[in-house]
């Protein structure tokens, strides 16, 4: 239970959301920092199972899966076992899973952590493209991710909001990764704790750096 405050979801009080079970399952998509392979199942199996967990009819899950795999560049790996995927490919599979059911809000946690330069660039482009269909809440320790993706940011220090507003207003000297880090450290001091960004269209933001 929360210590204080409340969560508002699409104009509804979080404790009394009047969405049916099927709609609630589609409300939020989540990409964790670590996407784990599941022994014995393929990429398309993985997405169909996520659809089942979200309450989608089987026909809809089966219909969405190949299109989502195409969207994240894994169309040719639909029948590949998840254990055979590289770390970057697993992250892309995780993003496809987060998009099952066309969620209104997409939460991504450290999406480029541990990826090489090309994989980071590809993941950022994928997240940027999804912002046309979902509001994106991005939690990252990489200022370059914020520079590349965020329009609005919230800076947290020991759980307290130090800044909430546009990226331009946070980093008035410029919006490169280095500029954002300087602005962040000016707010919280040398011990970095948190910065989050949201890509357009943004209805929610909060965060981590």
C-alpha cells in the first residue's frame, strides 16, 4: 500500500479504476531492464502468451504477434527459440511484448543498458516510433537516452521531485547528454539518483538518471 498520495489513470482514481478486466490488461505495457529468455518457446509463442496474460482473445494475440515482431525487426526470427537470441534481440522482443494489446502507456526501464552503439541507436529509434501510438515513460541512467527521446522530464532526488518540466527548460545551455548531466547534477549534487523522461504524446512522466 502507498504511504501517501494517489495514482490517477486516464482520469480515474487508481484505487477505483472502472475498466473491465480486458481493458485494464491493455492499459500499460512494460519493458523491464532485463528480458529473460524462456526455454523451449519461440518468439511468436512468447508474444502470444503475453497476449493471454493481458486477456486478449487467442485470435487477436495470434494476429498481433507477427506484426509486432516485424515492427521491432524480428520478423525473420518468429520461429527462433528465445534462448537463441542475443541480448539486443531479447530487448527488442521485450519491447514487442510490451506493445501487445496496443497499450495507452508504455513504461520502459533502462532500455539501452548493456547494448552496444548500434543496438542503442536501434532501440532508441524503436522507442521513438512507438511514441506515436502510446505515451512513453522512460526511466534511464543514461543522459544520452534522455537527450534523444524525452520531451518532458522529472528529476528525483531521494524520492523527492527536484524538477518537473520540459527538457529545454532543464538544460538551458543545450540538450546534449553532457548538458543534461550538468543540469541534473546542479539540481541534486554529485550523487546522481534519478531522472525520467517522457516522449510525446506525454500524459505521464517521472524518473531516474
